[in-house]
């Protein structure tokens, strides 16, 4: 499964109402460390296909969701399960940190 692009309009349907847990990468195109998160998310999305959804949300294009979840700096990766936040990593955590977040929810 590929990484889903989120926005203020589809966030609720894709994340909060998802039957699967979701890792959401809050990013911006101008953010250097955010560029390091993308390939890790792509790799994990392939590895955990069917068990976890992976998604990304541009905070500049969709500020309402970022504000709702209190995202103050990017990159921030939030794990959502059953419509609720169950984990958060602020700053680039590396593959191991993100994979550990996934392992806690599968």
C-alpha cells in the first residue's frame, strides 16, 4: 500500500474513521528533516501493508488538522488507533523509532 496524501477534508474519513491504525506524517515541502521521513514511511508502508495505514499531511495546506492535534514543529509523526492518538514522535526519529511505533499497535 502506498502512503496516502491527507488534507483537512479527508482526514476524518481516512484516519479518525479508519479500521486500521494509521501513522500520520505531518510535514511541509520546505522542511529538510521532513524529506528524510518520506522514504522511511514508504518502506514501512510496504512492509506493513494491510496491517497499518501510512499517510502524510502538509501542514501549510491543511492547517486545521495540524492545529487540532497540536502539531507545533515538523516533522511530527502521530499514531492513531480507533480515532485516538496513541503515540507521537516529534523531529526525525529514524526508521527504528517509527518501526517501534508500528510494532506497538500491530
